[in-house]
């Protein structure tokens, strides 16, 4: 099977691609292109899938949505209404989570190299912080949060790309295993009485066995720390990283198996150590939002230079992942073309003055013409949130589909928007 996995919210009707039965062509006509189009239903389905898989095994399980994946407050609100908390990495993401309706007590912060003043500000609000380093904890020793937690680098990590592998010797994140004892004992000396522990080892992993095995490292460590330091962990946060199928032939991560692997290990290890099972937190970003969204763009030129370049109004400024990591996003015409005729090995590019300005390469399409619409799948995670204004490109609009209706959740940027900070 070499098909690309596409969720059921997408369907073809009379040769036209629809999302939740709304025609993408009509959205493009109404709002222009490029445009991000998101299904609220799909986000809810993804959230429920994770929640059910874990809650049937563990009552004290919570999801902290990693806001960095898609930080539109209207998207955050969908998850907030379902009961999600948020993982934020800085003060702006904190404000966005609040705008999305998530209360302080459900927000957790996992900052990296944050200044002491910002750490203190968060701590004073009662936000739990997963400290990235002992120095960072020490910098706010006089006003520690109620629960002190460290992000642990378990010495190995796994991600789809080197750039998205966030643990192991090359990663800038977290406290190495061998410094964990020192960190927690210093926190205890500084007066902390409640503790948490966190890891985030890489992004877009499709192997369910990995999550059980890497979580076990943290389970073992927290048991060791509990025994040696006489402390108790209120929560264990296993971060995000849960992958989605982007490429042909990839299958959806078996979330039930992920939950089984993690929960079985956790219950077994804590019970045999005679310790109370801490709350379990998970911080998925991609898994919740990636496949809820397509980016729709328009063909603006077709150039045959020996190699065929499909020029579009999308590019690395609209969707950075292909340029930054060589990431694959499935692309398909919104209106299926004449059967039989194809253009092969083409490169889909944008209008940016960089040769890295690529959305996809080596692709085969039915014959395309200028003005045709293309849908880029899995654009919901790290799509808009990593978009930018380089070359004066204006960021697109974002549309939410809810119960068959299209709702604009972010208008297209204007030149005025990008010059308003100029003094
Ligand atoms: N928690 C923390 C502390 C994180 O740093 C991240 C992602 C997550 C949770 C969520 O991970 P997810 O479930 O989405 O894999 N820009 C890259 C992904 C970088 C992920 C960085 N941290 C990409 O486009 O693939």
C-alpha cells in the first residue's frame, strides 16, 4: 500500500476536494489564496482519541496542548472547551493560551534559556515551570513555583529530522540524567516540597514502542530520585512527539498501543517500588492539529526548464517545513485533472528569492494550468505558526470549518500590518 493517509473529513465530491463537506474551491474564491483551512471536528477527534486511550488505563491523565504547533487562540479554544491544558514555552505563548481560554492552573511552561525576570513573573502567577537547567531554577530560588520540575535530557532522543530531535548529546535542551540528582536536591534545599519531571525527546515519531521505552527512563529516574531524596512526584510529563503520517505508505500511530506501553510500564514500576502513581501529563502538538488543516494555494506559473517548476502563491514563507527540514507534505490538486495525462517529477515552488523556496519536489500531477488550486496536507502543525514575512510576503488567512460553516479566524495580513512596528 503506497497511499497517503488522509482523514475522513476530506472527501472528493464531483471531482472537487472538500473538507467537512465544504468545497475548498469555494473557500479559495471567498477568501483568496494562500489560505489555511482547518476542520474543528478533526481536532476534536484527535483529542478524544488520545484522551480515551489513556483515561481508560489511568484516571489521573491530562493533555497539555503544545501551543507552539498552532497558536491561533481560536484553535486553542477548541481544545480548551474539551478540557485541555496548555504547554507554553514563553510569555507570548502564555498570553495566547489565556486568550484561547485556558486557565493558569492548567498551563505548564517549558522554557529554554528564559531570563530570570520572566521566570519569576510566571512563578508568581503560580504557573508550573519545567526548568531547563539548574541555573534557571536557581535564578528564581527566592520565588519558586509551588511545584518544581526539571526537563530531563535522557541521553537519547528520536525525531524525524536532526533539527527536530530534542534530546541526546547534541540537543541544547534539558538537564542530563547525571545532573538530575543535583538539581532536585538543590530544589529541595531551596524549600521545594512538591516536584514534577519532564522530557521532550523529539518530534514526529511513528513507532509506538519508542514512547514506552523512553518514558521508562523517566519513570526509573523519578523512582530513584524519590527514594534517594525522600521526595514525591506530583506529575510526570512525557512531552509531545507523537507522529502523524505525512508520506505515502506511512500509517497512523497506534495511540492505543502508545497508551498501553506507557501506562503499563508506569503502573508496574511505581507499584513495585511501593510508590503512589504520579499524575501523567502529555504535551502533544502535531498529533492534535496537523491533519486538521490544508493549505490551499494557486498555481501562478508553469516553467519547463528541462525540469518542471510549478510556481505558486505559497512558498517557504507560508509553509517553512519543506525548506527547513526537507519535510514532505502531500500535495494534491483541489479539482482532479483530466485522467491519463500527467506531469512528472515536478518541483512545487513559491515566489521567494531563495532556492530553498520549495513546498514539494519529485511530484507527479494530472496536467495543471495556471490558476489551478493545490491543497497541501498536514498543514495544521508548525504551518502558520512558523510562517514569516521575509521578502515582504504577507501571511495568509486562516479559516475554521465548523458544522459545515466557514469562519474566518485570522484575516490575511496587509502591508500596514507589517509596517506598524516601524517608528
Ligand atoms: N513539548 C515541548 C516542550 C516541545 O518542545 C514540543 C515541540 C512539544 C511539546 C510538542 O511536540 P509535538 O507533539 O508537536 O511533536 N517545528 C518542528 C517541530 C519542533 C518541535 C519542537 N518541540 C516541525 O515542524 O516538525
